[in-house]
C-alpha cells in the first residue's frame, strides 16, 4: 500500500507528531529558575519598584522586601511548575495587615542595554489599588 502526502491519515499522523514535539519542547526544561538577588520592575499599576529577594524559604519559594518609593514591605514569591510567579506583598502603613498579589506569566528572555533578562509580566493582580496591569519583574539571566 502506497501513502500519498495528501492522504488524510498521513497528514493527521504528521500533525499529531508536530503537536507532541511542540508540547515537549516547551516543557519544564525551558522554565527559567528563579533565584536570590536584587531586581527592578514595576508593581501593580506600573509603579517602579526594587525587589530584594534575600532567601529561599522552601523549594520554589523565596522571601524578601519590595521597595516602592519610601515604602518597604515584606514579600513572598512562589514559582509554579510552569515557571510563572505568584508574588505577595504584605502592606504596611495605612494598609497594615492587607496584601497585594500579582501572578505572572512564565518568564520570557529579553535584552535591555546589551544584558539578557528573564522578564516576568503580570497576568492578574489583586488587593488595594492593584489591578496587575503593567507589573513586571526583570531578573538578569545568563542562560541555563
């Protein structure tokens, strides 16, 4: 039996192979590992911040501080299996006891001023005055 390229079974088999290969290529091996350090970015609605990640408290979980102007608050970062981040900011001052939270997409590697960065863009945000629009975290990245 001869197979022709226009045979439906052959096209389906090739299509299934391409889908499996694409899913396999974008798996956990491509996840950018998060780490301790000081990073720049924007919080909630685009306010510039400095993330100071000081220690790893558990597997895939880090703690530190976030500085937004004169405010210095605690933060907790958890990385999911897909590489996305969940960042929780514990507010001080007038909002003491409340939190703001953003959830990011997995990192995309970008180049700014000749330096490679893993950039985590926010997908959602919650808490006082936090929609998550324009929030990000930029971590210097030298590759796997």
